[in-house]
């Protein structure tokens, strides 16, 4: 039987990288940026690398490699000073949707009297932060869009401390790679340091000028309009700075780690 097409050649990892690098070099700058923003997917990478994800390597391994590739591309494109769009208060979504991996009635009820934020890892000041101490810090507000991976968006008003200011206050190693979070509801996630230092990344204590409601993350959440919603942890109990990849709750199910907008 005559083959119409030669079987796909599986390239080595070094050959794949070289192939992609050369292909991107030949694109003009606008085309290269459009590709990296919109086409950094399994199909695009397989096309450029000549890698057939059904031959030579497992589909699971290929998808993991593509996810890692997407993370690296998004991180390379991330602009640490470019601001997400902000809106007038009249644009706030009412009611703002609740979203979690559990029903709203199961949102944790954190006792404010017993609460103290734990800070650990590559930081100089590891003393606990009570809510009174946190609320006493200078605060700013933003009205930004929350983008859910499920396909919906909503605009909310959030107030709190610029996370970059908080990291500097605790003497965090700003050259470290990651900042991780654990939460009262069992959730966990982590972000890259450039995102942590972005001017709109906020340790949030208030929603619509009121104490952050339980369903939206009391006593605090991390608000990042540059990330998809599931990267914005709620009910935070611990913040840690590290050079070891911390992963996260949804990341263990195959969600992209960087997840920038």
C-alpha cells in the first residue's frame, strides 16, 4: 500500500526548541507576537516542532510539555508595568458572582479574633499579621474585570494593600521565583514574582468599600486583574516566598500555571 504522506518525525527536545526559535525569528514582530499570544497551543507547537503527540511520547506527557511551553511563552510576554483596564463604579457587576470548587454555603467562616496571617520562606519578617495590623496598612482601590476560565466575566471594586508594598514590608527576597498561598478552604496556588510585583496585584480586604464578605474570600484574597480567576486565591492563611515550584490546586488537574490575560 502506497503512503501518501511520510510518517511524522519525532524531534528531540533540543531540535524542537531550535525549530521553534528559527520559525519565530523568521516572523516579523507583529506576527510573532500574535502567534505567541494566540497560537501557543498543542497544535501550533506540534506543527512547528514536527512532533506527533500520538507517536513516540504519551499524550499526557505531550500535553504537559505544551502546558509548560505555554507558561514560558506567557511569562516572556508579561509586561510588569502594563495596567489592566479599570472602570467607573457604575460598571460594577451586581450581584457579583460567587465561584469556588464548593457551594457558597460551604465557604469557610474564619474567626477574625483568632486570625493571623502566616508569612514564611525567603522573607526577613516572619511575625504573624493580625487583621488589625493588616487593616492599618495604606490601602488603594481598583475597579477591574474578573475573568473566569468558565467563560464569564464580572467587574468588581476591590480595596487593599499593593502586594508589592507588602512584600517589601516583610523583607521578601524580590529576586525569588515564586510566591505561594495556602487558604482556609484547602485551596492553594502560586504566582511568579513579576506578577506579584505588578502594581495592580493587591492583597484585598474590602469589596465595594465593605469588609470582604465571606463568599468573596474573608479575611483576604489576592486580586490580580492580569490573571484568570482561579489564580486569585481567597481566604488566605499563609503567604510564602520560594525558589521551589509550589504548583497549586487546579494545576494538579492540568490547568496552566501562569494563566495570564
